[in-house]
């Protein structure tokens, strides 16, 4: 089982995540970010790429997809709060979103 982040780890990891758009969830030890993609296909493709990492790491988000928007909440349920697993997954999600956006900007081939 993963342990909740210590106060020092929270400062080290959550401040940079906040700068990348992650927010604390009110009344819960969790973090949340809303991703908006150009369209449904891009949103779903990103979710599929993220799902592969989630399975690999055995750590799964709470997420909701409506058309081009994906609303993600991360918390480690057996720790009842944010752990290094959540930080790791948040960073991976951001990286995969950046790659998706960069690929779209560069166009086909």
C-alpha cells in the first residue's frame, strides 16, 4: 500500500502540479484537473493511452468524459488520500496530453 504524501512531499510535488493546472478537491484529499481536447476522438485517444499506464501501474483515476472534456480526479483509495502514485500518474497524464497537442499542431506525416 502506498503512503499519503508527507507535508514535505506535498510542497515538493503538489506546487508544480498546481502550476500545471491540478487543483485540490474540496473536502477530500485528492487532486483534480480538467483536460479539454480539440474533439471527442482526441479526448478518447488520450484516455486510451493513459489507461495503458494505469493498468501497468495498477493505479486508476476517477474520470468523466463528455465530448472533448475529460475531468480527472486522483487519490489512492486504500491510503485515503494523495500518494506518490497519484503524482506519478498526474505527471504522465500531463506528458501524454502535451504529446497529443504537439502531434495535432504538427499535422499529418
